[in-house]
């Protein structure tokens, strides 16, 4: 959930950031009825942004500035056909989020302050909007693996009917010595979600990342049966998720803090 930064806007203390231009094309230039929308979800620091950047630019830059949950648009060739692809990075799912009642009643519960609620809303909107889901964990972080099942259940609650095109990605496969999640656990979980498992390294390998995303695009395209997402959902129309307005987010955050301050002052 972080983005590469334009170095021309950086001060000298941040020179480790590189510019990775990800070309967009005008929304009106979409291929009619061939619009694939996917969202990348997962815990903090698992490499969601790195995977998207790797897929779209073939590059790994290693460091990303704090992000906004950007939406990337591209045209891709899928089985010989031009398809408009939109990839949504998700903001904030990694906050000091609590994944409540993991085994018994899976649900996502982020912080209940303004920032947490705002992020949860962003994530829910992205899940509604998308046709396909990339669920990412890091093979070096078992807790990120444990977030996948409740995350999937959350997607299921939002889309209770029908087949959900999904892939499970175990990232950071270059860090074998730090592995905490065996490959067969990934395979088993993916099978239980009804999707394919890809173990990849955004850092070391473009091909693995590329095949994972393309596989999902193919699944989405088949699930949509040549039409677009609105058809699958029987006309449900949801607006494209907006990137968080950071000014508004900060304003709401300050508001919550100041109201907390006031209430504790009055109880003294
Ligand atoms: N070794 C290794 N490091 C990776 C890989 N992918 C990402 N990273 C590193 O992991 C860190 C997190 O990557 P991000 O892409 O920012 O992860 P994210 O899931 O978007 O993170 P949040 O913004 O915290 O949600 C960065 O330091 C990346 O350089 C990988 O395949 N291998």
C-alpha cells in the first residue's frame, strides 16, 4: 500500500526513492465490455505495492512512500484480446488492525478511530467494486498468512453469491531462510478458497508475478463471460473507489483526538 515517489518532489534526505512511472490511459479509452477490475488485499508490509509495480512496470524499487490506495489502469492482451485492466492497491488494511475472532466468526475490525473507519470504508468500497481478488501474504510472516481466511470471509460477505475469482499469493519467496509458511500450507489454503496458489518474489522475479496476475485476469474474464462486472452483479453500480483524501482524513483524525481530549478533561 505504498507508492513509488517522484524524486523531483523529494527532499535530499529521501534520495532512496525512485520514480517508477506507471502510465495510465484515459478512462474513456476503455475497451467496451472488456473491463477487468482487480483489488490487491493483505496485511501490512507483505509487498502489495511491490507486486503491482512489478506487474505493471517489470521493476522492483525496494522502497515506497506511504500510499494513498492508488488505482492503476492499463490495457493488456489477454488470450489475443485487448482488455482494460484496473488494479486497486488498498490503503491501511495493515493498521494496528485487529482481526477479530479469527476461527469462530471471521471479520475484519480495524481501529475504531476515524482513520481506521475511513480505511475500512475504502477497503469495503474496493471489494464491492472489484471483480477479482489478489490475496497476499508474506511467506516470512505467519501472522500475515492468518489474516487471509478472515479477509476472504469478508469478501464473501460483500459478495455472497456465486464464484469469486481469487488467487492467493505468497510473496517474498527469495527469503527462504526466513520462511514461516510452508508452501503446502499456501496450497491448502488456496484450495479451500477455490483459487490458485502462487509463491513469488516481487523482488527477484517478474515472470512469477506476471503469471499470477494474468491467471487472475483470465479467471475474471471467464467469470464475466465476455461481459463486464455490472452484468455479473445484476446491474449493481458502484463508483470507482476514491483515493483517500489525506487532508480530510487528518481533519477527521484531529477531530476525534480533540473530542477525546475534551471528554477526558471534563471527567477530571
Ligand atoms: N525480500 C523481499 N522484499 C520484498 C518483496 N516484496 C516487497 N518487499 C519489501 O517489503 C516491504 C513492503 O513492501 P510494500 O510493497 O510496501 O508492501 P505493502 O504490503 O504495500 O505494505 P503496506 O503499505 O505496509 O501495507 C518493502 O520494503 C519492500 O521492498 C519481496 O518479494 N522480497
